[in-house]
C-alpha cells in the first residue's frame, strides 16, 4: 500500500482550495505526522518560494519540510492556465515531472496532501488534466466549493464527474471565502451554506463540512487521516 493522502480539488478557481488544504495540513501536522505537500504546477507566481504563493502557504502549513521548489517543481508567472503561461516564457509544462514530483514526498512522509490547480477538469499541460493526475495518484478527493448560492449544483457536478472518471471522493468542504456577515436570514451565506451541506450530504453520501472565513482549524467531525488511509 502506498503513502496515504488526499487530493484537494476545487469546483473552480477562487473557491478557497488553498485555505482548505492548508487547514487540513496543519491539523495532520498537529498529530505529529510528517506531512508531504505537493502542487504539481502553478501559474501566477514566478517562483514557489514567493510568500503568499499557494506552494509557500502549503509548505509553511506543513512545518516547512524540504523546500518550496519540492512543493511545486513548476511555476510560471502569468496568472493563466499553466501551459499557456509557460508558452509566454518560451517554456512548456513538463508533464512527466507533474507525476515524478510527488515521489520525494511519498518516500519521506507519513501522509501527503496534494492541491490541484483550478477545477477537476482544468488543464495542467497540453495532455494532462487535473482529473488525470487524481486518477493516476489514486488518492481520494476532497472537493472544495465556495459557501455561496449555487454550491449544490457545482459540487454535485464535480462529485458525479469524478466518480464517472473512476476517482474516489472522500469529502466535501464548503469554504466561506468572504466574511458571511450578519444578520442571518434564510438567504444569508451561513444559511445557504448549511442548507447546501445537508443537501450535498444527502445526495452523495459524503461527509460535508463548512470552513468559516476566519477559522484556523477544520470543524470537528471528520477524521482526515482516516480518509487519507482509505
């Protein structure tokens, strides 16, 4: 059996994927585990060592193991699809490295957390989508969506698509990417998120949790290490 792990994917860009990933990572590290962190490719940052880059945040959450370059071996400056960003620099995405880059973490970690780029079907290279890596790495998905109106439809579409592609889904997290505000009404973000979580859980049979905007730990109720080991 390989190193246990989780593959965090979003329903889209800007849904809180990195914050969910780092929060899960901190929780696993707090158990005394060596947490490997991997982002196969990124765009929008010239280097993975740039503070506030996704790779840097993952690296810090895990306690700074290895180097930010190990976290994200390929990074391109323009904030567009990775293969398009690479071409602007006269480069290309090394699709073999997308896969090989995980190996150092698998051999040096108790558990690994991978963060994808964009959505489940976002391109990482000319011939590789996020879902292709998820299938090949054979790690259960954590599907992240923003805790706002439309979360039910967006999340169900990704969960069903993943299952149709032969990829296991472990859990769903709805993330408040903006402060939900007050007062609470039937149409307020908190109410929408709670209703969506119940509906998604009932229709998928998956554990679903909500990450508050200012939360530094995941809510109780989901054993992330157990999910990673399945």
